[in-house]
């Protein structure tokens, strides 16, 4: 019998990815994607790309404290953040890590002067589309046969006003 995954909240903090995080990030990458990025791509993003901003979601308490539970890579071009990669370790999915990571990304985006955000997501990845939709991203286009591994389409999702979304997300609901 397979037990259902926990839906319990797992608190994380979102911070800059460092080279010391690479093994954990590469593990998440391999577990999450059919065609994972190799180490040299992450190193190039970390050290050779002036527009790249990479983040990890680090567990803040308990037995797993300081473990990397998720990560995201972004590019900031003028006033737009492009999310180039986003993943949560399978052991920590359905524990609100993705929500916290995305909220942290958007907060960092505002701090970096971004007004808008864009990303591509697999057409079949309804869970990720729901997550992005909860944060105000809306589908605006389809990139046909975008993914090289299976020629799957990508849905382009766009967030027009990051600052407004961050304000809405941080406003307590009565």
C-alpha cells in the first residue's frame, strides 16, 4: 500500500544558490526532469551569466534543517524576470515548498527592479500551472514542440505586475 504524501507545511527560506548547493540541486534536477541540466550549465549560470539569479528553498527546522528542498533559476532582463528552471525535490512536494519558493522569487524580483515575470511550463504539468496561476501568472501563448525530449508544447505564462502580486500575497486575509 502506498501512503499519501503529506500536505503538512514545511517551512523554508529562499536564498541565493551557492556552488556548495550544487550537489543537492543536481539531485533535484535529475529526479525532476527527463533532460536535466548538467553541472557545467549551473556553473555557467552561477559564474558566467550577469543576468542569472539562482535561488534555493532551504528547510529551516527539524531533522532536515538546512537541506535544499527546491531551487529555481531566473534571468533578469531590464524589468522582467524569466524563470528558466523551477523544481522541488520529490520528497518535499505537496508540503508548500513550491509556494514558498515562488513567493520568495517574486519578492526578490521586486527587489531587483522587476515589474513583470514570464515562464514556460509543460502543457501536461497541470500542478505547476495551478501553482503559477495562484500567484497571478496567466497563460498567454503556446510554444509548440518546445521540449526536446518528447516534443511537448510549453505554455507561456506571464505575470504583469509582480509588486501588486507580492502585496496581495503578504496581506493577511481577515
